[in-house]
C-alpha cells in the first residue's frame, strides 16, 4: 500500500519549493516506511537556474526473497525470510541548467545516494548482496538473509542538448560515477554495475525530398559507450 502528498510553493519568480511525504506499507510482513522529500529551484534569469533536492526512498525486494523455501545446489536448505525489511536509500542531487542560445541547453548534475538496510547474506564472511542481483535466478540461491548491508552511488552527469530547429537535433550525455556496496563482512566492494563512466550520443536530421519538396526523409542514429 502506498500513499503520498505533495506541496509546491513559489516564493517569487525565482524561488520554488517542492515538498512531499511518501508512505508505504508491505502487507506481507507489515514493514513500513515514511519518506520525506524536498526540492528547491532557483531561477537566476530566463537562461540559467540551479536546483537542489534530497529525499528518502525505499523498495521491497522480489517476493521470492520473502516466501521461497527450497534447497541450494549443494543440497543446503534455503529458508525464506518473511521478516526481511525494505531497502532504503537517501538521495541528494545538485543541478545546474544553462540555455545556450535559442535552441541549445547544457545541464549538469552531481548526485550522492546512500543505501542502507540492504538485504545481504548473513553467513559469516559472505560477500553477497541483493544490490548485485539482477533477477530471481540469482536471488533464490541466497542463504540466510538480513538487512545488514549498505551501499553508495555517486557521480556527475552532463548533458548537451540541441532542440529540433533548422531540421536537425542532437543530444550528448556523459556520466562519471562509482557504485559500491558493503556486505556482512564490513568491507566495501565495487558492485557489478560499477562501470565508472558511460557516454551516449543521438541525433537526427530531416531532408525535404521529392519533386516539389513535399516529402521528408529523416535520418537518425545513436551511439553508446558503456
């Protein structure tokens, strides 16, 4: 069950405050979370603005983590953990938005995410964490589990966007980041998603073709570097 409320207030033409409160209840084990969130925008002028936001977020894991009993590949019994709590994270973001001319924009964001109450294997010495699981087939082989794990993600995102004018557009984005987790042994490791950086480019152009230039041919493409 989920419920939320939000409130937006404009102090003047420059300052805007957004606040909210989110509530969630997992009926299987009655685990609940109350999550306050707030964002503040400052518009320097029509071409430049700054923003800051912070908020608490939570999520439940796949239902198999709570209810699935069985055996591991070596025959060891796997017990479900119906009391497993919600994974929680605190997000903080700083943003900058700059218009470059009439049809181009530059955006930059710096973010930090602190994860806590992360489900992990509680077997002594284990380095397994739900942060690294991508599907149920990995999760069902986890042994004893509890919310003793932690994690953190941080980085910077840059975006240069050219709006569709003069029959063409493009968008270039790049990120430099880290993704780390701490299992039950208390040591910090890179997650399987810790690629350190990625880049993304897309664009397209339209051409008027035909005898009377009434038809349009569009050429579009994108490239990824992960």
